[in-house]
C-alpha cells in the first residue's frame, strides 16, 4: 500500500481492560501442558523439518488465540498471537488476528501497526507457496487484510480510502471462493471468512460510503 494513503490513527483513550487478565488468572487452565503436548506432537510429525513444525505451531497458536478472543479473553489471545509471530515471523494470520483484536479493544494505533506488517508481508512473500502439503495462494489473504484496512479508514473518517479497500476486499473474496478446496480449508483454519454474510457486509458498507 502506498505510504501516502495510510490513515491518520486517532489517539485512543481506551485502555485494554486489565480485569480480563486478572480473570484469566482465576480460571482453571491446562493450557500450558496442552501446548507442550501439541508442540511435541508437531515436532514428531515433521522430523528433520523444523521450519514446517514451526509453521504448524504458529497455525495452532493463532487458532487458539482466535478462540480466546471470541470468548473475550483478549490478553490470552494477544499472548498467543505474539508467540505465533515469534515462532514464524511471516505468519500473516497472526498479524491480522492481532490487528483485529487491538481494534476491538479500541487500540487503533496497535491495530494499524499490525495490519501494516500483514500488508507488507503479503507483498514480500511469493504468491504461491506450499504449506503443510497444500499449494496456497497467499494473495487470497487480501480479503481479510483489506477488510481490516477499510474498518480503520472508516474509524478515522477516510471514506474514499475505505471504499477503495472494500472494493479490493470484495475482489479477493470472490477469488477465494473460486479457489481449490485445500486453499479454502487453509483460509478458514487461518480465521478468514468465506461465507456469504461476510461479502454482504462488505457490499452494504461500501454502498453506505458511496451513496
């Protein structure tokens, strides 16, 4: 994305609700033991392939973080996304999930930072890669990335750029629907939406900005 088109992020007066971290400490959890078990199993599943094992671990951590976020356990979610990034620096779903979570918390500056990294990573990586035995077109993450950009533009009052981003999101979404089953499965496992409601929401928002 052109640096000149970046939205001006409004300073946020919202603080991440610290009580969620306190609440997490009270809830019984076997998460640490579960992670150790899963990581060990993934390393055994890909002997002599440390990069592949790390990718599998990053995918698992991102999915786990998304599950935490859906339950409102945002600190746990952010920890999972951060760990996924540390394990696999170019794992786009982790950056995208981090951006969405920060935006939900009213932390637009943090959201902007992570969606920017997701965008730059998307540009830097080869278009097609083989991930865990699947041939994946990484450009198909564009629907989720541009949708989040549009949300940030709307929040900062840039309707023109929001509309432009929504149009790109719709284009990538249509291409994702036409992709192969393995690619669609990977996108869904990474937290991307391929349902009709997602496209309807994009079109409805776009219509409200252009009419």
